């Protein structure tokens, strides 16, 4: 267990490093981090230790058991004596971060980084979440006071500013691995147009579809129109049908018809149905793929369906029960069962016995105002869309609604909307 879980990097410079039995290893030269492309606090990979022979070696942070004011102690086990070689995606905090000129996001003030604070999380990862900065000296020669800011509140800590080199496409792919689609889209937006196109060509269809769904309409069209028709059709097939329909609706009719013709019929059919409705109606907002069950399904089957990892929390909040066929437009719509109700029932009972048949339903022509009032009135995050012949056409979720209620450029102005940056320690 590491004794000190909050450390400022400058305090580590030159500290002696000892093995588990107290034998001297060397002295701390630097700290190695890997930058995140979504501007969140970078993860500390390890420390560079100078051996008595002055040869630098790399020691992973998981090997560090104690960081104290006068020494660093390592855990048991062998240490690789290979000479440390810095990789293109890595940054040395002391050599490359300290002394860098950056900008405070809120005030646009130019400051210098004088220190960096790293902290161990509950997962034992070390993150650089604080930066100590100081404005330049005044004309009278006075040194302004040091200010400690969150990493995410400072601009200019990107790889290009710190190392003078832009990350290559393969490095971008590695850095984006595991990011949420919204965070990956934020990285995508920050790239030049040429780099965007390179990255789009390198991403697989599923990942690129996820990223495109989180971009603004202009950026979506730019990416899609830069692809050849066959790849563009593949991307549209991988997108959620409602997002694909919105994007195709923005393209010239000839282009959208050509792409629809290239899509597989089972993928293009729900998109074509959605395109029949205006974008600002329940029919235009809905997804045609909610959780649909027949009345003879069990509670256990219903719970298994809502556990699917690809479902959004809103769509997982409710299952819809219909006569066959189950694909939309379904057979006769019978009612819905809220997930909370499923959790209270015996797993061997049928969903037919837990139906909410009294809840109203939305018409596909209901406008955004009606949809908003419906969700608010019934305290729902998901609602059924049913036609005049009592067929379930799809479901409107609150995230679909918010996408249309927010300003067109809300993705580029998340700071103004009060979006909280994850991973920031207040």
C-alpha cells in the first residue's frame, strides 16, 4: 500500500529509490504519463530511475509501494534494467510539462506550469489531476502567487504543445480505445479536417458509427460524404435507425436514395419508415427497436432482455408487450411493464400478469411539445408510440428528446451547458 496517495511531482526529483529490503536502487529522474485525448487527467505509468551508473530505467507505478518525503520504496520482484526509451504517446512530467506555457480555460490567462499533483484513485491508478500554475512576473518584478487548478481547467496540455509532435493515426486509435462515444467524438472534433478523414478511414464500422452519432449535423455530413458510397452505407447500417434517418434526411435526396439502396433491406426498412415522419414528431424521434415481448414471455426473460449492454438506460426502463410479430410495426399492442415492476415479480410469472394497460400512448404525429408534456406528466424516460390500428411503431426516450431540444451546437459548447467533467476532483 502506498503511504502517500497525494504527491506533487517536483518533490520527487532526486529522491532515493530503495528496494523492499532497503537496498539502494537509484534516484528519481522523472515521472512518465500517457495523455488522454479527451482532456481528462492523464494516467501515470511509472517513474524513470537513474541507476548509480547514470543509466535510466523504467519502474511501473504498480511496483511502487511507498512514496514519502525522503524516499521511494519498491515492492518485491525484479526490476528491468533495460535503458528507458520514451514512446511517442508518453510525456515526461518534469522534463516536458513543468515550465510549459498554458492557458486557464475560464479566464484565458496565460500561465506557466510550476508543478503537477498526482493522486492515487480507488482502483490504485495514479492520475495527474492538479496543476500548480503561476502568471508571469509583473513589470515591478514581483512574483505572482501560485494557483492550483484542476487538470481539466487548463488548456495547452496536449501532445503537440508538450512534445511538438501530433499523434499519428495509430496512436490516436490506441488512445481512443475504451473511451465513451461522446468523449471519442470530442477528440474527433479537435482534429484537423485531414486528420479526421484519416481517423475515419482507420476506425472500424461500429466504432465510427458510434462517434458519428455524437457529432453535430455538419460534422456528420462531412465525415459521411468523405467516405465512398459502399462504406457510407455500411456505417449507416451500424448506426441506430433513428440517427441514420436524421442524417439521411439532411443529405440531398439523390444521395440519400443511393445510400438507402446500398443498405441491406433489413437495415434500410426501419430507416425508411422513420423518414416518413417529420423530425420534430414522436415518429421522427422514436427508435424502432425497443424491447418487445409476447404476453407468454416470463418475467425472467424480460429481465434478461433489459440487461442487454447495448440498451440505453432509458430504453431499459420499460418493456412493451405485443401480439406477434415482435418487430415494429408489431401486432396488437397490449401494454407495457416497467422494469421496477419486473424486479418485484416472481421470475417464473408471465409478463401478461404485470401489464400496465392504462398508460396512455403517443401518436407518431405528436409534436415535441406533446412528447415533452407526456414524459413529464407520467414521470417517464421512455414512452410507446402507437398508430391508429394499435400497432407499436417504436419508443421515444428522453435522450432522443433532449437531442432535439438542445441548441444545434450543444456538443461543441458543453462547458456553457454546465456539463461536469468526469474524473475531476473538486
